[in-house]
């Protein structure tokens, strides 16, 4: 069971209570691991919900955890269960080059905007 807890890291934006424009639910839409595209069942079940004030939720295969997130520019830096993870917003997508230290690049699209 994976419960993700993103800890506030002191960055500006996201955690300050002001809307950033990135709030919303993001659903996994594509992935890549060792140069091979990963789709369908391999990435289904991943979602991240970014709420105002730097709070939200992350779901991995039905396991839901509360999160805290911070934003600096278009870069999100998070601490997940003691592991730092950084993502970027690119072309209306949220991209993590190494999601949870797995070596998999995972791309999320805002719900309704796949």
C-alpha cells in the first residue's frame, strides 16, 4: 500500500493559499520506462489532485493519500514518504521524469483536457 505524503518544503507558490492556476485533478495519460512507451493498464490508476493552499490528494491504484505541494515557477518539488520528487508543467501537462524513484517518466493531464 502506497500512501503519499508530500511535505511542505518552503518553496514559494502553491502552499501560500493563493491560487496558482494549476489547481485541479490530473490523470496519468502516458509513461516511459527504459525508452519504452508505457500506456493503458501500466499507468491507469494514478491521479494527483492539486487544491488551493498547497493541499491535495494522490491516488495510486486505489490507494489515496493526502498531499501537500509547493510550486516555484512551473516546477513542483515534493517530498513523498521521505523521497524528493520534482515535476514540471509542460504544454498543459504535469510531467515527472522519475515518479517515486521508479525510473518511470509519467505524464498527467488535467481531467477533461486529455
